[in-house]
């Protein structure tokens, strides 16, 4: 049985509540007082034994953060966030002294992972997934390290990379998303706690899907991941991030920064399945998910492909983007965003064409149910030097019920007469006759909706790595439960 | 099997079925013939449970159960099958996956375990071959870019895989050329046995050359106006609806 199937089965057996991942683990935690200030940043840096230059970088980012206003472009109703009322660092106590092996890890934590079906144990290696698991703020365990290091691949937590590969971190951290980009980016730069670091050396094709499960566990803890992936010349890597969080009544802030760098002929495939707690039916609780993801195709013929399945969070605000600097470079964005009940999503992409013959493709599928609002917001910008650039964009929205909203906001800027930009968009309601047809074949109404919506999303889901496509399909159906009948 | 008594149905205040009685026993094939607008398709939708139809009066008993109290999927899983006049396209859903989902929904309803993948593949292959449906077609999205005839064959494939107790064929012959008509009819005839029943709705006697009914009913203005055996269909072909309805 594939690990993902096990995950689904395990998760299905849990459900005493609607949210299938709504359990939390009792672990003693170490954390500084609430609030955001220089002292907290110094505390975080000290906890991580960071070098001086890293602390300086954080403090500078904090100064920038204080000057920047909150981004206002999204069609979202965001309650005022009190940054002083959040914890910025929490670490399960038993991890303070890093475990040497899985046996040393708090069994409560392992149990949590077991419920999520994360393949930490040796036997799970057969499923071909190397997992760098982030539990709150610290990486619990990293599998596959040996095999990967034999190829020269670095796959570790970003805190570890700061110490072991400072030259790479210094060179690339903040090089794709400048600290001053916007306030969430600056906030993350100041207080980021952990995340993944990947370096694929020249000419290496990473033989396994690299994967991280992020998990927000402690109450009122903002989680600020920082991920940096560098694919050197002629290399390839596929990375999958899956996210689940236990149920909490208060909103939790999440502001991640993910930076990708693809050098000449390199390819990075980045897939996300995001299933954080969306809040209850009345909109109480849920994660605020403000994510900045950006990839730079720096080298000739490089390629970056983003695939995302966003089904969770109370508010989703993210625009995974590609900066197509190298000639002939390619950017792709495949997205499924599902909002149900009171969820809000404002998501899309930016494709910045700089080099010659650059091309980009955007396929976005937005599904709205309940009283939710779902916005696609995208920018295709073709600069004057990007001769012969190409873009194709397709945005489809599906509405379930009559109280939800779908919005499409494409921005297209072209400073170049050789370029070609195509945009297609559709909005439709779920077809009653299709539902009836499926039900007449024995599917109950929820299965029928799941089937039709999965069909609607197929173009995107088929870009996910095989192991996760099944789980994603299941999630699509789960997240729409209660949307009909 | 199916016992319809004094059925009155309206849609948006408009009366469509006005006191219809029909009784179908196990092992019987009934043909329901009538002109456009006589209520044939409405009856098929009411039996399968489509909403927006208001039942103003009457009862429908299905194997001892009150059919009108069952949900659409419950009726289906209790063995009631409707071969649609206009089968729906479902983009992005592979035909074979749809078939598997349908079969497993029924098995789940009946408290059985999911069908083994190999067993399913074998069943699908043999049934598809009987209907001259290519493997290639089963890999395509359900009904998307199918021709009219291909869609109808697909309906019969679904029917034969689900092996219903009570199958309703709503103008399955419309849009079929003579070869497809023969194949589809053979598919239906293979399924016929002493335990199941068919209600074949059609405009034309042509289909009944292939699927020989035990009874023929003529519906006009929401009521069955005349019933008989197969010879009634031949008489109808000769005289036309108007004359038959008047003499009834």
C-alpha cells in the first residue's frame, strides 16, 4: 500500500470532528513571552546558535518591517493583526538537545506524525519519499540524508544550513524575495524559525521526491518558515510540501517565504498541498496564510513549475511567481484553490518575462462553496528585452451554491511587440444535471460533487507527483463536504 | 417490482402526469410509447428521483418500498437504473474510473467490499467487448466528445455492469443508426432474465423489433390510454398516435 493511501485511511479513522486533522499533541514547550521586538529576535537567533551575520540580517529585516505598510491589494477581509499578541518561537522541550535517532524522539510527537501518516520510519523509505519534518519550529528528523549526500545533495533545515553552508545561504537568501518586498516578507525575514534548505549540485538529478510536512502545533504560535532551494546547472529536483495543522479556536498567523533559484538548464518542480485548519462554519478560528513564494529562472533554459492545491486556511494570500531572467526559460503555475463556508482566498501568480524566448503557462482552477470568496489575481509582465515571449493563461471558476463568489483579476503588461499573450477565463455553476446523473449511478451527493470537482481540477492535479495525487483528490472531496444538499 | 398508482405530477404548476397507473412484474419488459410532450420522460425522471418535479398525488411501490421516500442514489443502489436520453458529459473523469466509482458505490451501499481491481478490469473488458466499445474509449473522459451513438452504448455498458433490477430506457433508440441500434438491443436482451424488469420508452416501433416487449402502453396527455401486447405497437405504427388515442 502506498504511504499516501495509508495516510488517508489513518486520517479517516480519526474523525470525531469535521476537520480530519484536528488533534493536537501535548508536549512541553519552551517559548519566550508574546510580542515582537529586537529582544525576541535575539532570543530566536540565540536559541538557534546562529552566527552574528544571521542575527544582523534579521535585525535589519525587522527595521524594514517597521517601516512597511501591510499589503492592501487583495480582495480579502483581513482582521487587524496584533503582532504583539503572538508568540514568535516555540520549541518542544525534548528537542532542545537534538535527538540522535528516532528512538529518542518524544513518542507523543511520533504519534502525531503517525496519525498524519508521515513516513519517518525506515520501512517507509520504500515509498520513495525523503521527509524533513518540521514540528512547530524545529526539524524532528531527516531521513534519506545519507543517500542524498552521496550525490552531493544538501537537504536539511535552514537553521542547519546557516551553520553548515553559510556561503550558499549568504549568497541566495533574500536574493529572490528582497527583505523590503512587502511587510509579510520582512516579518518572515526577521523571525523565521525553520524550513527546508536544498542544494542540488551541477549535473545531478535528484532521484526522489523531497518532501516536508509542516505542522503548526502550539496555540498562538505564528509559524514562519523559510525555504530556500537552489538547483545548480543541469540539475533537477521535485519538492513537495504538505501542510496540516490541528484545530484551534484562535486565528493563527502563518507567513512563509519560499525562494527558488534555477541556474542554467536546471529545473525545479515545487508542489504544495495546503490543508490547514479553515475555521469553523461560522468563520471562527482558522489559519491566516500569507505566503510569499518566488522562483528565479536565472540561467538559460531553466524551468520552474509551481503546483498548488489550496484547500485549507481561513485566509489564503499567496502568489507563487517566476522571474524568467534566463533566455528560453520557462515558468509554470498550476493551481487549485477551494474555499468553502467562510474561507477567503486571493491567490494567483506573477510571471515576469525578462529574457528572450521566455514562456509561461498559468492554469488556475478556483472552486467556491458556502459563503466563501475566491479570487484569482495574476500578473503577466513582459519587459522590453523579452523578445518573442509567450504566455498562456487559463482561469476557470466553479461555483457551488448561490452565496459564494468567484473573481478573476488578470493584469497583463507587455512592453514588447514580438510577444504573445493569451488569456482564457470561464465561470460556471456546478451543473445540477451532472450531479443528478452521478447520483443516478449510485454516488451520494458529496461523492458526486467530489467526482465532478476532481474532474474540473484534473489538468492541475495531474501535475502533482503520483504519490500525492491520490491524497489531493481525497482532500478536494473532503474540503467540499457539506457544500450541497 | 414496480407499482404506480394514480400518479399526478406537475412541474412549476404545470400538470404533466394526470393519473397514471402502471404495474410491472419481475421478468417483464414493458414498452411505453407516446408523442412528444405526453409525459414519457417526466415519468422516467420521477421514477429516478430528479427534483423540481412535484408529486401531487399517487403512490409508487418498488419491491415493497415507498420509492418516493428514497433519495436518488438510494434508488439507484436499490437497483433502479435510468439510461438517459441525453447522457451527461463529465470532463476530467475517465470513463473507466466513473464505472468503477459507480460499482463501488453500490457495493458499499449493499455492505460489500470494493471490487478488486483485476476483477473490475475483467468485467469491464468483457462487457465493453459485447457492445463493441474499444478500450481506448474507456480511457477517455466520460461522454466528452462521444458521438450520439457512443453515448447510448455507454449507457448500456453502465447498465450491464450495474445489472439493475429495474431498468428504464429513455428513448435509447434516438440518434442511433441501424447497426448501433442492433448492438444496443442485443446488449439489453442479454441482460433480460426472470428477475429483472425493463421499461422501454420510445417514439418508434422500430426499437421493439429488436427488444420484444411483453406489454405495450400508449401514453397521451399524462395518462396511459391503451395497453396491449406487442401487436399494439404494430397497430400504432400503422395508424399513428392520434387515431389510437381517439379510439381508446
